[in-house]
C-alpha cells in the first residue's frame, strides 16, 4: 500500500475582543471523514487557484515566498467559505494596514460563498469583480503542524492569526461547518474537558497557546515575536501503550499524551 499523499493546508485563528479575547471556531459537519463533529478553526486544503500568479496584483502584503502566499490566500478563502468573514479591503483604498471593506461590500460577495466553495466560481474572479484585494498583511504565522507518519490522511498545515474585521458577522456554511461560534479559549478548553465539545490534539494545544494572551492584540503581538516551530508528532509504543509525542522545543503545555482518544 502506498503512503498517503501529503496535502498542504491552512487554518486561521480569527480573534476579537468582546471585550475579552474570543476566537472564531466552527463545528465540522458530522458526515465529513476528517475530524467530523470537532470544533476547529476555519481552514482546509490548498487548491490550485490559491497559487494563481494573478493574485500578486490583488493582495496587500503579498509574500515573496509563493508557497506562503498561496497558504495565506487559502486561509482567507477557507475562512470566507466556512464563516463568511473576509479579510479584504476595497481595491481603490488599498494599502498595508488600510481599513477593511465595509460589511455591505462583504454581503455582496457573500452571495457567491457556495459557488466559490464548490468550485463553480473562482475566488480570485470574485475578488476582482467586487473591487476588493485580500489583506494578507493582516495574517501572522501562529503555528505549523504536520500529521504524523502512518496516518491515513496527512496534512502539512500552517496556522495563522488575524484580528477580525469589525462589524462582520460570522455564519456557518452548513456544508463543511454546521456551527460557527465566538468563544473564549478557556471556555473552549473547558467544554472539551467536560465532553461537551470535541477538539482534536493540534487544535487543543493551539487554543491553549492562544489562551495565554489577554487580548486579540496581545495574541497577535505574541505570535509576531515567537518563532514558528514545525511540529511533526510521533507515535511511539511504551509499556504496551501507544503514545503521541511532540518536541519540547515547540513550546506547548504537553509533550506526550496517550494516542487513544487523540486525533493527531
């Protein structure tokens, strides 16, 4: 049997102060084969359209690294498809750090969410047609995780963090996500401990890291000053038990947990 193909993916921690720190999380549809029913950050696999060279003219903060640029575009697109939140600004008023597009402009392009999601309408074409540019400068790398070897599906996933555009309303797409909620990191962790929510291992550890901050600005500033360590968990057998391990250098609260009950 051949090894599973590694898929590039991106996810985004959209944060806000309300007034305490909250992060947008979505509940994955229970019929999806990966992490079904889990509470996750919006995100998914990168597509060919995310790497379209035309994006260079339709992004602020376009990364010199084409791989990173495509992943950031993926993160923005997936957040839009799953929650309706769009990190974009008017092309006529563009510039790094410029204000985001008004909610009325997002409502207009929002009518194409389903068509963009199912591949009927290219995301780039929709952005151009609605006079927008993506605000890639708003994204800060937060973490980088790779699914362990031996898993049936493997992802090379970059996590980004960004402050949510004011006045935008999050609503799940009903296809990949069946719920979208703003939640304090501590409340998400408590819900997982009490069995009211399912949060997979990488997501839980990144929620814990997010919980160290007191505000959206503080969380983003911490990410900007913290080096991103690539985490490739390993599964080892110890005293007859399968153990999931990650390097201590990654800076998370744990370095090892039983594999049973954890989805790496």
